[in-house]
């Protein structure tokens, strides 16, 4: 009889331990609360809402202390498995280079880059891909867009360095926010991160203006702080119109306005717009609410209204700014000004799970 009672209590105790372990795993898996690094408490606090699409890679990069400034933008070379991260600050290297596995490779100690804002990797499949960086500085190299080699050598400059302006011949910028270089060589530029310009410009491969929208305002095809731009495979240009809390869509060939998304941005403006490799979602970050939002991408021929599929709620004051995606592996990289870091999120479909 005594043996049976002991066995009974052992079973109860074992069940309680299992329940506690399950609840602990569930909490850590859903909130990112487990396995914290001592380097920064900001780096792990996040919650998933809606459809679980991405999870934080706690091990990237291997040495997070290498981040020494405010991180503004990232760019990924999916073929070379390399990530470029641009940061600002006094006496800090402006660009850090990592592998997609988190190994630190090198830094650029260039003096030609003042205040990096946006970043784009062009010709990724070629043997000599290049990195385009928008510079919003006020010094002799500012108000321009620069093309660099993989090692940080300055190759060419768009705009008139050191001179803010709205001219087209010669081309001038005032705090250009971001550039998207199409595989055709054509360029899409959003110019005006708070400066005199509020423009979306399309340039030909030989850098001639093909079309432009340049009016400040709240109307159709008008902008107030256009902040990010991307082009999909259906010849549609998507622009994060930050000051107006909306995304505007245009025909990439004609420049004609196609539609607007605004209902998803009542609390905070869209700062980034990027398309996932499977073409199913747009990735939009919202700096003031510290959110990464994934929106369902509409089918070809339809813009419709935006629909939220998933939200990654980051910790307070992380301040996500711009993003890029590994178009081969699907990983999402987020530049965070407040946390002074870049983070990597991997899709659950790549072997991940909530627990």
C-alpha cells in the first residue's frame, strides 16, 4: 500500500514538472525571452502577433559588440552570403561587413561617407557586385548617392556632393533616403528625408531622368518624406510615403499612380518597404511603435487595401529603420537606430518552430 501511494505522488510530481517546463518553453518561444545575451537586453525582447512568420536568430552576429554607432541600413548579397551594415557616429567605421552566419569580416574606414541613410546591393549575381549608399550629411560628401566596391572603394557618385538642391542637370539631391537598382540597371530614388525635396525619380541605366513625381502634399502622387522604395516583378513601384503615413504604388514603366495603402498605418508611418523572396509579403518597419509588420502582397493587377499578416513587436526604443532580405535563404535583416545594432530574423518555414 505504501509503495502504491509513493508511486501515485511520484506521478503527480512528474506531471507538474512537465507542465512547468512546457509553460516555460511556450513563454520563451513566443516572447523571445530566453537565452539572453549579456551584451544588450534590447536585442531579445520581442513578441510575435498574428501569423508566426519569422523568429529572431539569437546567435547573429557572433560579436555584437562590433556595433559602435547608430545602425541605419543593411544590404545582403545572397550569393556571397555577406551582409553589409551601415552606421553613424563620431570615429566609428561607417560600414561593417559580416557573413550571413555572423562572422565579422571587415570594416570600411572610408572618409567619403558622412551620414549613411539607405543602402542597396546591385548586381548580386555578378562577380563584382556593388553597394549603393545614400548620404544625408551636410559636409563635402553629403546630399549624394555613392557606389562602392565590396571592399569599400568609391566607384562613382550620383548628385552634387556637398550641395543640396533640386536640379536635374546636373542632378542634385537634398537628403536622399534610399535607392533601388533594378536588374536592368534602371534606378529608383526617393529623395527627401526631411529636406527641401519630396521626390520619386526614375533614372535610366545611363542615369538620365525617365520620369519623376516631385510635389509635396497629401494628394495622389504627392509625397511628404518619401523614405523607402522597392520594385516588384509586376512592374509596380512601392514607396513608403513616411510623412503621409501611407504606401503609394506606381507603374514602373510610365510612372502612373496605381493605388495607395494607408489603413494599416494609423498609429505609425511606414519606414521601409521590401518584398519577401516568395513574393507573398511586404516587410514594413515602423520606427516609433518599434514594429516589423508583414503585409499580404496583392496579386498582379490588383492593389486593393493593405492587410496585416504578422507583426514582430520589438522592445521599446529599439527604433527599427530600414531592412533587407536574403533572397536565397529568406532571412530578414533589420537596422535598428535606438538599439545600435542589426538583427537577423529567419523564417519559420526554414526548419523553425514556435517551441
